[in-house]
C-alpha cells in the first residue's frame, strides 16, 4: 500500500490527469465486474467439483453430502467439530443449520449408521476420518485455488477505492 509521502512524490513527479467522474465510474464498474465474475467462477467451480464426484471415493458418501445445501453444511459442522476437537450436540447442529432438532438427529443417525460421523462422547458428534478426507479432497483444495484469485481482485478493488479517496484529499492539500 502506498503511504501519503510516497503518494505525494508520485503525484508531483508524474503528469497525472484526474479521471473525469464518468470515466472513474466506468473504471470502478470494470473492477467490480471482474471481482463479481471471479466469485461466480469460484461458485461454479465448487458446483462442478461436487457434480464430477472424483473417482476412487465412496460414491454413496459423496452423493449424500452433495445432495442438499443442509447436508453440505452439516458436513462442515461435523468436520469443524473434529478439527477443533470439540464434538457438537444435535441441538447445536440444529441451531447452526437453522433446522429442526428432528432433522438434525435424522442426519446424525444416518451418518452414524454409515460411519461418516462418530460419537466420541454421549450425544456429542464429529466427522469420521473418511468424511474429513473427502471434505479436504473435494473442497479445501479447490477453495484455496479460487480464494487466491478472489483475494487478488479484492486487493485491486481496495487499492483503487483507496486511490480515489486519497487522490482527492491529497490533491486538495497540494
């Protein structure tokens, strides 16, 4: 990030024309459009990853956890409980997912029966190692790749907005 002293040097050493308001608006729009497209690409990539169901994985597990938004988020709650070494209750699952207690207990029972969720303490649950491995393979790798592109564009938006804000203030000071 450019500080005020560096900016003043740049301002006085270069022949900078301030963009007219209409052009400034168009530049901002193009930057935001690029950022929006990157977010859309990330979501589409996640969707495609879920649909392709990589070979070698337990297909029943993949189908179960990609069939609904609630089940996708349930996987995240269970993975987080395992990673944080903080098993969670059915009441907490229902609260976090904004679903009924009955729906939470149904998913927990289905996943206990298949071995995708474990009960390390009475009525406290977490992901199995198999669910953790699937989650890391399908989501974490892709999320990391997509996040890098989104972060790059987010920085561009931030820097551009900072430049517009400070360009006006600093130009008035000189």
